[in-house]
């Protein structure tokens, strides 16, 4: 079997694998063993009462433990892309100092997309390594056995960057998301309090300068560049709320 290089300089970092659980066993276990994983995160469906992959999870855990590889189970809604992205992203963050290998082949298509997108949202991706495990055999799936058998080859995948808003914009997005709907006046105060904007003005011009800074540095980018917020005028006030795209982004970026 040909595998990607897993040599760790100085043997300082752990080799951490993340793999969605579907109806595969070998495509999870074999790469982890072959690439000498120090720990494996298994992503299961968060609704256990309807999770048909539970028997496969048990078999995977058993095989990995037989190889003395520690296992940790994490959960996400297997039918919601952004739930998958958020869970994988948070897992990567928790293991940021280690070398991380993300299995794109072991779950469903939506798992594959979510795992890949999670790998791409980080600015520094040098230690994030998505890979595709090609199966040795593809027999007819009967619903009781695993979908494929063996692993013929493991292909490393590129991690092009997925552009995301700056931390200050994400901070403002989080405030709006938490409030559901917020006036510009309230957002301006909270943005200043959380150091999302800088207001270098004298006291007599402070309110006007704060609104100008909020509009230029926060509202305009979120509304015009990213399409994440919408402005609504009610009476004398202007209210901000998340657009549909903003709600999607908040699911995995915040």
C-alpha cells in the first residue's frame, strides 16, 4: 500500500486522525493503522436513535483499540453540512498543535464536502492533511457488511484556502447572531466595548465618529462584501439582522 508521509520531525507532534463514520470499516481503520495514528476522532450522527452506522462504529472502535490507538467519538448532524463543518473545525482547533489527518473517504458525500471545507477555512493549514483512501474492493453493498473492503492507496489532497471574514467581522456577526435583531446604536456600543472598532474622536463628535467607524469597518463589509447582514428601518431606528447567508455562515464560523 502506498501512503502519504507521516514522519514527525523530532517526534514531538501527535498524529491525530479525524474520520466520519458511515458504512465503512477498513477505510477508517487501515489508514489510521498504516499511518501510525496516535489518536482517532470518529464522527457519528448526533441522533443516535436513527443512526444506522452504530454497528460500524462499534467495530471500528474495537479494531482500533486492539491496535492500542485511543478513540474519541464526536457528533454532528450527518444531514447538515454546516453542522459537520463546525464539529470538524472545532476538533481541528482542539488539536491545533498536532499533525491532523482528515479522512474524506469514510463517510457520506456531505461528510466529504464538510470535512474538506473545514480543512480549508484555516489561514495556517501546514499541519492539516486531508486524504482520500481508495478501497481495494467494491462489492455489492447489502446493508449488513461494510460498503468496501481493504485500502489500495491513500491520496493526499490539497488544502486551498476558503476565504472567511476577519476576526473583527466575525465578532460583530456573533453579536448580531446572539441578538437576532439589533439597532445600529446598540451594535456600535458593543462593537466599541469589544474593540471591534476604534473611535479616535473628541467627546463632542464621539457618537458621530463611532457610527462612521461602525458603518465603514463593520456594516458595509458584512452587508455589501459578504451579504451576511440586512438593514431594516423601523421608525427612526435602523435595525440589523442576519441574512439567510449570514445565518448559514454563523452556524460554522462562530
